[in-house]
C-alpha cells in the first residue's frame, strides 16, 4: 500500500486551503470530503465577508472555487468519510466507511463544527431563508425588520447586540427566567432599547413559505402560544465540533474541540496530526479564519515532514 505524505480530512475553507498549500509544496495531498463536502459554507447562499469578492459569492461556488484551485496544483479529492485513525511505527492508517484504507505520514483534521438547531421541521426547511446559526455571516441581509435570537449565553448576547445594527427590533427568546451569560453582556442587552427579552419562552414553530415571516413562541410556564412577526431567526445555542471520531485519539476539551499542543501552532497532542478550522476554534467560526488556520496547518505539516526526512 502506498504511504501518502498527507491526508486532509474535510473540504471546507480550512481543508481546501490546507490542500492548496500542501499541493503547491508538492506533497500530493489527498482530501477526504466527509459527510458534508465543502462544509457549512455550502449551506450559505450568499457570502459577503470573504475577502476578494466585492459583490459577494454563493457559498457552494466559493468552496468549489477553492477545491478547483487546490486541484490545479495536484490535490486529489475523494468522496470518502473517515471512520477511524490508528498509528503504528510512525504511519497513520485511515479507514473509511466505504471500507477503503489509506496510509499516510501526516494528517490534517479540518472537519469543522455544526451549529445546533431546535429540530423543528419548518426550521430545517427555512435554513438559509431566514433561519441561520451565524449573525456575523447573515445579519446584514435583514435590515429594518424584526429579528429573533434564541439563546441565553454570551454568544446569544453578542449576536443580539450585533443584530441591533440592522434590525428594527431584536427579540431574545430564552427558556429560563435568567441568562447564563456574563453580567456585563447581560446588562448591555437589557440596556439596549432595540432589544426585548422573552423570558421563560421557547420557539416551537417557524412560519413562512419561501422565507421566515414569523415564529411561534410557547411559554415554558403556562404553555401559552404567541405569534411573533419577524424576518429572521438566529440560533445561538452552541456548536458541536465534528470530532466524535477523534475521541481517544487526540486530546479534546470538555466540549469536544481539539486541543492544540501547548497552544503551539496547529499541532495536536499526537505527533503528525495537525488541526485547522472550526473543529478547534470555538471563538471566531468564520470562513476566512478557518482558511488561515488551513494555511497554518499546511505549513506546519510541510516543516514537520521535512524534519522527519532530515
């Protein structure tokens, strides 16, 4: 079996940028697409905050452009989903769900993270049509309309405040009678005239044919239902890193994000496994940041491989 130089897991901005850099370094990378080829960005209809596209670009088009750029230099993309990783005598063996097996000297993990949603049927139908998990990505599309934010932590507070720049009003829906966010962030939200908090409430339905028009709010104490007119609903109830397959292989934190070795560059706790993108970044979660991390992981991998061969 051929031993590859590097195999990259994930084909979003982090994975494809890593593929571009390792391909240009003549490492002949293989990229395994995984369950969601192109990552979360493929579910975004319009990306306006990725540098280089003055009029914005469709999310799927952007990830395909990144892939084609990497392929131009020799990166090879395969429609495989990783099932397990093992290491023996300095060589990694990767098994996929399709029973394919690969061996490689180095691995770059760029599997991203998935926004948590409520699990409502209409919510799923209206994703990218007013239902979103990223205010920074999509907030500017909803100017001068009411917006609903679901959540009670710091992320929800930050997104609510950010959305007041665009929205005519922001409703923060929280299922309890107090937020779990920091006191400073809570006070900023409560002091903002554009924000109205709906305590002891949860969203139980989303209305609209082709776009979000309203949500159903149900009281957690009385079960009373109320219709709230809005143009968008943003979920701020957390993200889940796509790292379950790494449990017991590399060090993960309590939320499942990959821990970087001594905060060094892109090295994981295992020699030869490098990390890029949202699977280790629970702060920024932006495509351009993920791409930068992909570049970093590729350069670290190239240097590490050179050290092994010296």
